């Protein structure tokens, strides 16, 4: 499903979120894509803020190249509000089946997010993180920035804070472009 991207007019620099996507009636994604210092794509990043109505776990990921809108074969960043924020929360998970035992936290060496945070207030769960677009050899699916193709993301959120059955899930495709100051 193609999603409508809204440019945020108040975004003054590439350290600010540049775009917003309303994923569904309870979940919005704010993001900015930045070039890394190396200049060769190896450290390019996407910084994300997910705002979800209600107190619940939230996830955003990338499906496999062969079936980008599918959970199985994908990897996702999952935020668990009942657990302490740290190396593995929000953290990268691999998804090998649609059952709970097929959603597995990746090892510490693959937990490469930065700027992670999870904040809940009375009406929402807010998750922030930055990830590199590509990590060759890691087994993680890459995020492409392209003038000719959209990137497909997979998403889900639960009924509550504990990781279990999702209340809603899906996939959406958006064009990604680098922030230019």
C-alpha cells in the first residue's frame, strides 16, 4: 500500500524530522534520512519517531527483498515499553514465522541502533531510534534511497505493552530521499 508522505515545513535542519507518514489511524511515523560522514553509503541513516495512540508495543521493519510486504523473512525494530531502554530495547528482531516463537531478538553484536527511546504518556507510546540503511553481512534487510523506487516498510502494534499478538499490522511504501541542508 502506498502511503502519503507529508513534508514538515517547520523542519529547519537535517537533525529535525523532515517528513511524516500517517500509517494508520493510530500510528504515525516521522523521519529524516541523512548521508553519513564516510560519503560511500556505509553509514547513511534514517532517524525515526513513531507515535502510536495507546499504551502498547510498537514495531517498524523491512521485509525481505523477495516479498517486501511480508513479515516472515523480515527484520523489525520492536519497542517494549515495560522493559528498560538500552542496547536491546528498542531492538532488532528477526522474524522467521508468524508465531510468537518466530519473533526473535537478534544478538547484541547486531543491536546497532542509536538514539533509542520509548516514552509513554496517558494517551500514546512514542518511540525514537536511528538505524543505518544497510549493514552488509548482518543478515538485516537494507533500506534503499532511490529516485525510481519506493521503500516498503512493515509495521505492527499490540494490544498492550507485552510482546504478543498484534492488534494491527501491515505494510506501506514510500519514496525516501536524503535530507539536504
